[in-house]
C-alpha cells in the first residue's frame, strides 16, 4: 500500500472540498468514517472465525496424532498387532 503523506492528504482534501463543497464535506467524512468502522468490524469478525476454525482443526489433528502414536506404542510394547489400527 503506497504511503500518501501529508502533502498528498492536503491535495485530496482540497479536491474533495472543491468537488463536494463545504456543506457536504462533514457528511461525507462521517459516512466514510462509519463505512471504515463497519469494514474493520466485519474484517475482524471474519478473521476471528477463521482463526477459531483453524484452532479447532489443529486440536482435532493433534488429538488424532496422539491417539495414533498411543496405539502404535501399545502394539510395539505388547507385540500384539491385533490392537486396533483403524483410522479415526
């Protein structure tokens, strides 16, 4: 994302003032602010949901791996290959 800087912001504000006029500029600023707030809230919500899903999936995979290792160790210690080799 490019850096605009102070001179760029001043130019954008002057152009907005010319295009929308001094009466509409505060309304426009409020609308842009509200839109950005809603966007940030929605983005955070989506990121939180995806993060939670990955945590659940990670936990599930970790549990399956531990179960597999445990069964393998039991088979090795007992010398009994009949211990369940089923996939979970």
